[in-house]
DNA sequence: AAACACTTATGATTACAGTCATAAATTAGT
DNA sequence: ACTAATTTATGACTGTAATCATAAGTGTTT
């Protein structure tokens, strides 16, 4: 996450995206550094059968889509605003200038990518194994501890829908609904009028 | 990947690891930057049921295990030498000095992490969906195109065993064996005396 | 207030990867 | 050269998540 003052100094513009509007699409090369000023962004893929896979959901002040700025690769997923959002957009060349002139900022960017990679590695291990219970708990725990920094039991109320959880874990809605009920039986989550607490 | 001259300048040592020797273990904090001089390293997790999941397999001159050097996180997986290997080991503080004094090297490191994240995102989308065929082809194509830069049809002969593929994709050996045969029927791979070509 | 869309829910059935058992072929170790 | 270990292979059976069908509850829009 880069300071707004730096973003402004190097010529970033704050651009508005309507709900459901694409910020970039899979397989495109990167032209900008993006950082959320307000709103929410999801990165996703669509499988051959049309099923959605959500890579991640980001909110302010997080950046996203950096990898193709560094390496000669294309976006591995789409990015779409899930709500009306304002997003800082800094052209690639200006981004490079910024990194060169502000080594500490470069470190922060590296840090952000490192965290993302860490999350992906954790999730990959969970996705590879079969158990729906573990997949779902991993996502909830990640959001609880790593993103929201909550430690009290059942202190985290998720705003993900069952369908969201399904799309994040690669499961089906029905399976998520059923597994959440089993997890409630096992006292791993609480469900209070349809809201999931972890 | 950092130049050996830089590594030496900043006090790295080239350490020997025997086959099967651990370089670091899951949940440990990072103390060193690692870069393979020779040999091969795999990063893996063990599931609750003892099943192995291979996060990645690296060979010279690649670096690995950088994320916890940048962010306040622990290793998400174990790293183990799969063969007798020599590995450059640079203490964290020296690594930071190097990044500060050689911005171009910092960029290269960012690039390496970016590529890894890209691969993880691609694989996550495949792992989340069910089809064994796609999981296997994704791994093979990644190794063919991204790692070995081969473009000719069936020009890539993998040295992964069926078990390796199973551990990389989260499938079972039997499923990999059967799926590979189906893929051969569909002319997606060739199998010439047990070796898989893609 | 009505209409519509979305989310949660449940039951029945199916498909398919996992599991288990066993063995042949190949490679590595002494 | 012989033994042991690993890798590849196949068949039979099982378990479980996906699929399909249907509906109730909740929220949003006009």
C-alpha cells in the first residue's frame, strides 16, 4: 500500500468504477498499478463450465494486480468492482519511477506481494486436499485472524454469502450450506439467524 | 535470482544439504535468503492424513522462501533437498542491506515473487475446480511453457513421477495413472514407454 | 403492496475419484 | 547378478460431493 501523497506526486488518478465494472481482465498485460481508495474489488476466474472461482476479495487501502507489473506475465484473473469504488491508478512507468525513488515504498510493495503469496500457498494446500470442512474453516480463519485480526471465539461475523464461500473454496453452494451446519454441530462455527460466526 | 558476486560480497555462505535434508520447516520464521547453487529443492505440506502436497519444485539458480523475509509471517510449508544440493544462504539483515544498496536486485527479487504468485493463482483456480484432467494438464503446461519454454507439441518430456504429479495436484496416484491414459486417448499427451510427453 | 431476485434450505439420485488389494515392470542398492 | 524398493498398472468396491429438483425465507425495486 502506497501513501496517497506519493501516488499524487507521481501522477496517479483516482478513477471511479461502477458496481460490476471490470478494472482489468484475465490475460491482459498490466498497464497500471491499482490501489483501492474506497469500495471493494474481487479477482476471479470463470471455469470452462461457467462456474466462478474467486481468487480474493480486496478493500481499501489494498493494492492488487502487481505481479504482471514486475514480471513478463499477464493477469491470471479478472478484477471487478463489487460495489461503487474509487481506485488509484498509476501508470506502469510512473510506478517504476516511484519504486526507484522511494526504496521504502518498494519494500512495502514487496511485503504486500509476499503476504498474498503466503495466503495462496496456504489455500493451495487446503484446496488440494478434499475435505470441505477444512476448506471452509481455512477461509474463515484467514479472514478472521489475518485480515480482521480478531481473536475472540466466534468474534468474527462473516459477510460472505454461502455462494461466496463456495466460489472461494471451489465447492458447491449446497455443499457449503450442509458443511456449515455440520460445523455448527461440532461447535466450530455459530450460525445466528443465518449469519456465520467464527 | 541474485548474482553470486553480490551474494559473496554480502557474506552469503554456500551450504551443503544431503538428500532428504530439511532446509526449513513449516511455521518457522525466516532467518535467511536461500538460493539454489546446485541440486533440487521441494516445498511441501503434509495433510492431517499424512498425504503430501508439493507446493513447488525448484532447481538452480532459483531462490525460494522469500515471503517471510518481507512480511511478518512464517513459512507456509517445509523446504527439503530432494537431491544432494548446494544452497546459498544469506542472513536476513545482510539480505536487507543488499536490497537497499542494489535496487536492481530488489526488482529482480520482486520479479521472482511475482512469478511465483502468478503460478499460485493459476494453480489455485485449477485446484478449486474438480477435473483431474485439467489439473494435470495445467501442471504439465506450466512446466512446459513457463519453466522450460518449449513450444513444440509433445516436445516436453516430464521427469515427474505419477506420484509427483499426484502430490502437486492433490490427486491420488491411481487417478493420475488412469487420467493420463485418458489424456493419451484424447491425444493431449503421449506416453512412450511410461514417459509422459506434452 | 406486489413483483422479482437472491439467498438459504432440503431431499433424492448420480457420477466419479478415493480406497483397497494385488501384481507386473523398472530402477536402485549391495 | 540378485535382492529390495520404487513406480506403474488394473480391477472391484465405496463414499461423498455434485447434481437436479423444488421451495421457503429475505431483501430490493418500482
